[in-house]
C-alpha cells in the first residue's frame, strides 16, 4: 500500500486533505511500525486514531483551522504527538513520520519544494549548515546561522524565512540557547548516546529489521537497519543517515539519525564519530559537543572512582 501525499500549496492543501487521507497515512504508519517491531501499544494508538478519524463526520482540517492544535488533541484517541503529525499533513501535505519510517527523508528536495527557494538555493542552504530536515531549522536555532550564510543576502534570506513561515505555519526562529546548554524540551546527551549505542550494537549484530530506502538505493535492497526503542514514555526511532552528505563522505554506516516522538513533541538529532579535537574517536551528538565533553568527563571520573 502506497500513500500518495498531496504536495499542493497550503491554501489548497487544507481544502484537499480529508479524514480518509489522514487515516490512510496513520494506517500506513501503523503497518510500518508493526513490521519494524515497534511497541505494539504504539502500533495500536495509530490504528485507533485512524479508525476514529474515519468515523468522524466533521473534517479534521476544519477543526484544525477553527480550533488549532488543541482541537485535534481533544479528538478521541488522538494525543499530542499524533495531533502534531496530523497538523503537519494539513499544513503541508506531508507526513514526516511516514517519511522517516520509509527512509525517504532527503533535505535538499524537501527544502526545494518551498516557494521562492528552488534547487540551487536549497543546496546552498543545506550543505554548509548540515540540515538533515526542515524540522531541524526550527528546533536547532538555525536563524542566526542563516544570517551568517556566505553568499546569501538579506533579500533571499527574507524570502526563505517568509516561505517557511507561510508554508509550514512556523513560529519565528527561537533565540539561541547559550552554548553547551539544551532547552528543557531536549533529551540529555546521555540518553541520546545510549539510544545510539543500542542502535549501533544491534545494527552491527544483524538484530534489527531492515527497510528499503527510496532514495540513493538504485538496487532496491533492504539495507537500512531501523530501531524503535523507548526510554520511559519517550519513543525513539534510529537509523543510519541516508542523506546526500552521508553518501558523499562515506558515513552511511557511521552517522545515526535519532527521531523522538512523544507527548512533548517531535525532535531529531544526529550522532557521529568525532574526527578531531578532544573528543576524537568518541560518539557525539552533533551541535551539542560541549555537553558530550562533559558527559565523557563524568564517565571517566566515575570509572576512576570505581
């Protein structure tokens, strides 16, 4: 079963997305989660949400337009996380979780679909900033980094910001966090590195289901291991990066992308092996190097005491 998600502009997307469209995407998510050995309770949550949407007389798109995210969250069987995915589909025609589970998220083509950006500017934006997805741009404080991007004057940058804000209904870019700190809504690097360690161990041992990524996979092989795991009430999905940059640098068996999906929202982080500096050879969370250094110092101190 293939879900074809409409790629229209926001004004028409909201009119075209029906409850059946959303339910079909939710059902496909449930199928993939089940095939990828995710928690059965999580699989059931998506099945229940899909069934409830199909039985509704009122359009979820109308509810969202009139009542916002709170209106979706109030629907039976639809919590914070699923409501956010539904809102994304209503706003953009895309269902990010479905793309993640199918291994088809590629940054440059996604960025290039935003009006006013185009392929050349999309590549120019993505490459130096190492943006793995559009979602990163809101949550990793890329506002200041966009301002400093070589070769981009104020007019194209304004176009990028306005296009993203209009198409994705985003808030303004958040003020930067002090270096080495994380917002209250961020998981600790300890937890992310623990998920990374579980993924790398199981992937190398051949203990994980493998998916067939749609991008950079001319042979159609099921080569990409995927992990669904939990830490408390938080669901994590981990898989090797299948992006242009990962292939360019030969890091498709090193860079690990970790997605979070829980009641606090969604998130994405990339864990890599440091190639230089004091953490050379260590696994680190990209963009959170100072926290990683503190983590390894605590680990070394603990080992010395023991």
